[in-house]
């Protein structure tokens, strides 16, 4: 009798694990079970519908630095299957990726459907059975070591091996199933979220961005650097998302109410900013400070910062004191804003938390607690910053699980 493999979860990790298991063992009978009506949902919405497949970071030691949780455990797996391998694997299926300036990698079609079509076509060709709108109610381990999988339809499947790849999220059903089989779950809390800020200094400035900002939370070790975006609800962009990932538990404990220190212009030193103001003073003299920004700072933002530095709107450059200059540099580089909540970054919703990593063998992705149970994707307590890193962890772990099963 051929080996029966059941994959619980029809997302990125579930499909990639199923495909690799089928390629490694063509005789196996593989079934994917997905409780929702849709398959590969995150693949569909990632990167604004373009699917940020991976990141062009090819050194495993550097790659693991992008994971607030799972760094140590992923080093070995990334030495076996990393972004370069995923690019090659997709290329063999006729899917070509391109690299953007920030290192993120997308299909050249700029369409996530390219990845979905690739996985669906391969699954069909490999004879993988797919069940949707069906949940797994319980899993029981039989004396033989096989699994008795009871579905929401009342049907029972027998499985020699199971891959649990149900994703993260606080309501993920995989956590209950993993617990029922003896696993410890580290409490899931949000990661990769934006900050709600109500402050007159940024009111009406939605859409203005800064290429190189530093954000930090005073009194904590949290600090991140990167592009920053002012939004209708507060602050977003890679710098904020990175900070939220590294600070997922700290900010959760603060109930998402904390002070945020911002340097909007990290590419310039305070001396360079002061010099730029002295140059403007010499050049513009009798012209209003508020109407003549320095260093290509967006005009609307500059006007608000001039107000925040308490420099009157009609004050000419030649009348600005050294103290006013210092105040203006301060509001640009070290102002503090009160965060009063969070907003989900819809494209990249990621959870911090999940199955405790010490309970997993990362050479095979098999559970140390329950032989025959394999684990991949966000059901594990692994998460990366934005930029394709979460998908890469899913590809790597499910590739290992698929081949090990």
C-alpha cells in the first residue's frame, strides 16, 4: 500500500510541502485539506497582489538576521534551501523572478496569479488531491504510529505522515491540533503592523515619505532604520514594520501605547542640517523660512516642522536665531510622537508566536514530540521582517518537510 500523506493547510507552506513530497515520492498519495474556500490566500495578496516571493539575500548568515524569531534554528535549513534555490526551482517551472532596488523579488509578470497557477498546475500533474471548505476536527495517533484524521464532514482519513501548515494568526486551528498532540504554543501576538498616531505635526501629510529614517522606542532596545511613510492614521513604511516585528512582544505588553522617537532625515548629520540652514539663510535672506525648504524636504512637511519649531510663518531667513535653528533640527531628527494603537499591514499580516521551536527537529522539520508529524510555515514560532523573508522561511521549511516525509 502506498504511503498516505495528509497536508493540513492550503497555503504557501502546505502546497510547497505537498509538491516536494510528491516529487520525492511519486508513489505517495497526498491530500491537501483547507478549511476555507480559497487556496494560497497569502500568496494572492502579498506584495499588493504581485507576490513578494523571496529576497535576494544569498548568504545564510546574513539572511537569518532578518528573523526576530527563528534566527538560530533557520541557519541550518537555509544552508540546504535558500532564496537562490527557490529562484532556481521556480525557473525550472518556467516562472522567472526579478529583483527590485530594495532586494525584494517578484515574478516578472508582477502578478501573484503566476505563482498560484504554477502550484496548481504542478499539484494537478502530480496527482495531489485537494479538499476545500473542510476542517480537521481531531487527530489521533494509533498504536501503529499512523494517524486517524477526523474531518468536519465526519469522514476519517488514515495518514502515515502529516504536515501541519495552517499558518499563524490568533485563531489558527493548527495551534489546537498541535497542542492536542503534545506541543507547546507560544502565545500568538501580531507582528508587522503600522502605528496609529494623532498629532497636529503630521495632520494632512498622508502620502509624504522619507527614504532613510530612524525610529526608536525610548526606554527599550527597539530601533529600526529604513523608509518611513506618513499615513492617514499615523506612520507606516519598512522602518515602522521592522520595529513592530522586532518589538512584537514588547509593544503588545504596552498595549500598543508608547512614545516613538523619529529621525526623518537619518542620511544627514546634525552638522549637515545646520550647515544647510546657514546656506539657506545666506541665499534666501528676506524670504520666508516656511516657504523655502532645505535639502529637497517636501514643502508641506517643512511648513509643519517650521511651525513645530515655533518659527512664525512670516519670519525671513535672515532673522532666524541659532536657537531656532537648533529647535528646527531637533523636530526633524529627534521629535517624539505618541502611538495610540496599531493597524494591520494587510498585505503582510504576520504573527509572532506559535509552536515552540525546541520541539522541532530542523534537519527534517519533524516534531520531536509526535513522530510522523511535520511542521512548516507560520504555525511555527518563526517570523521575519517585511521583504519576502516570511515566504522564504515557509519555502525552506516545507521543502525540507516535503523531502523528509
